[in-house]
C-alpha cells in the first residue's frame, strides 16, 4: 500500500517536466542527487509521505492511518452486551436442525472478545452458515444490522444465500457519481452491526470509507477467503487484519458438510496445500480434465457449451487473460459462432467495440456501475437489439436485483443504452477473465489451460477460478500448465503498515507513529479508479 515504484516514477516524471528537466524513458537511470531532490520536492508538496524507511503516496497513508484510528477506537469501545451467546447459538442450531463445528462455534464466540472480528475460510468450510448465525443473533437481540459486499454481484449472491437484503459498501454509504460519500466521519452511518462478505476484495480506500463512517460502538464482522485474489485497488486489508494480534480471528479449515466435500473443494484445497492434483480423466468426478492439444481446445469448449446452452445450464468460460489464441477475446469470437444463432444466420446487427464487437444475440456483462438503472459491474444479460440510427442498444439483464422490493427479488429486466454508453458499459461475456468473475458462482466452469498463459499461471488465480463452480469444473488443455500453475505459489507483496497502526491505536498507552510530513487530513480529491468498477 506504500507507493509503488511505478507510481513514484510517474510523480517524478511530472516533477521533472515542471522543472524543465530532461525527460527519461524506461530503462534509463537518473542520478542519486536528482532522485533525492525529486523525492524531497514530492514530500514538500505532500504528494509523498515518509515513515522511517517507508514511502507512501499521501492518499494511501491517509487511508491507512485513519482506518487504523477508527478500528482502534472500535476495539477500545469493547464488546456488545449480547447476553448468553452460547444460548443464542444453541437456539440457532435447534431452529435450523444443524450442528456447527467446534471451529465455527469458536468463530461465533469471537463477539465475546471484541466488537471487531475476522473470519476466514476456504470453500465449503461454512462461512455462509456462520453469517446466517450472526444474522439470527442480531434479529433475536433486536440489533439493526446490514450485510455488505465490495461488489454488486457479490452483494446479490450474499442476498441469495442468506435470504436477506444485501448491498455494496459504496451503495450503503451513498457513494455518488461525483466521488462524494453521503456517510462519512462527519455524518455517521448509524447501524448496530455490519457483516462484510468477500473482504479479500476490499481495498484500502473502501475500507477507510467504511470504518470512518461507522460509530465506534458498531459491531464489525469481516468475512473472506485470504487465498483468493487480492483487491484491484491498493491495500491488503483482509490479510493485514488476520495477522493483527489485536483483532480476534478464526480461520475455518474443516469442510462442514459431507456433501460439500466435492471434488471441486478437494482440488481447491490440494492446490492451496501444494499437493499434486490428479488430472487424469474421470467422467464421474466433479473436476474433469480433458487433455487436448491447444489447437483442439476451442472446438471442444464449443461442443460442451452448445450442450449446456441447450440445457439452459448456468455456466461460464474463464481464462486468465484477454489476448492470445486462448484468451478471452478470441474465445468470445469463437463461442459466438456456435452460441449466437442470429449471428450465424447473418441477421444480427453489430456495434463496433474494441477488440471484440457486440452483436445482437450476444451474451454480455455489465462492466461499469450504473446507479440510475441500478445495474452493476458483473451483471449478465443478452443484447436484444442494436440500432445505430436510433442510438439505442437494448439489453435484457438476467436476475436483476430489485432493490426497491421489501424482500430480495430477482427478475429479468430490459434496459436501453445509448450506443456510446454501451461501448463503455457492456462487454461480450461468453468468456471472462478470472478477475471479472471473482465474487460470483456458477454451476459449471469451463477453463482452457495452456503454457502460453505464461506469468498468469499461478496458484491464487487458478484457485479463484476453480472455486467459482458449484457443481462441476471442466479443464481443457495441457496438464503441465495446470501443474505449473498449482505449484507456482507466487507471493503477493503488498506493503502496508495497517496491522502495526491498528495495534498502536487499539492500546491506549501506545505512542503513535507520525510521518515526516502529512497533509490536512483530506484525501486531496483522490477517489480510487476502481471505485466505479467495483461498487454497486
């Protein structure tokens, strides 16, 4: 979360241009004296902040230090008087006819230790069941609670699995088109308890806006899977909180129900453990590997997706990158040929759209949030009509989340976009990148696998892709590529002081660290670029 070398370089380039110094290109070096002068000027301008040997972009330091203060106050505030938590837990089990594991019980009882707690776990370990247990507790004790997720599609899924309304952090806190927030430190979001799901996707800026808007007596429960891909924006929030000794944390490791012990879950756990995964063909398995030459992969995926389309199955093709023969763009063009009958019949109007044009009949994904229509990044639909003359692109969005309903309701709804708007909001989605579907689930996942994916073959990405499936995973291609990705435990390095700063602020007798220079407490008009893409 400190300033990356590229971000510092960008700032230094701007500084050099302002001072009419010779620009420099990638691969060239500048003298140490020039570097020192540049850094000193950036610190003087409060674009950078130094803390010992650490260098921050000013807005990242502000987000991190203020977040730590807020979390520290919540920890110091103490626990909420829930009464006998074990009795509430027993009531939940009796009502649902279930028995929680010992680790799940331990996680539930974290509320006896602190008003802030973290629960992490892999697929099938019962995170969703625990969320339901907390909801049961809050409703029985009359607490006003909210369920939140970092993205619109994750909020929709959270609502579906709990049967309770859920929203994105941005939506709940009134994030506007102009980058302002309705709720903040000067206008608190008054609520007794907050549960955040998919916390691994929460970046530093979003976390700051959340905790700074909450009163210090709010119960905050953060749930997530630390093995998934980290947030797009700066920060390593979930992992930082998990490693902070002042924030109670339980990691769920036991597969809760026998029916959840599917081959998908077993493969996912094996990947994380670094164990060798059996990729031999097994038709009865929930994880099926088809060893094909690269030239045959697309044709085989076409055949299987046609069968799934005929059965109206809930499936998604996933690849780690856009470019290349087995990249998302080429997969989309190839799948359109067999999945869009209007296109193959030559009766589909076209909208030029970058690397992959849109046609009537195409499956598309919304990639930008639209607060007027209430459609969000990750929503999927079908292009029904394209009229360049009328400046209209008509899309039927599937399972649209009707937030005006008193109970969670999902319907198909038609929206009309202007042509230029559609170019920015819609993308062909027969195939998607793994990053695009994080936070979602599908019955079936289809994945090509080739050594040509190169640096995109690594453990966390493979794990995230596989765990998008609820029923079956089909992998097509080179077993060597799969084995390489599973064994490539490429470490995610994200520098942060959040853990240490929380500990400082959680202890009243501690001495807080101060940067060499810090601004006036404002974010200098900074709104992270990913806010519009992730919020909902």
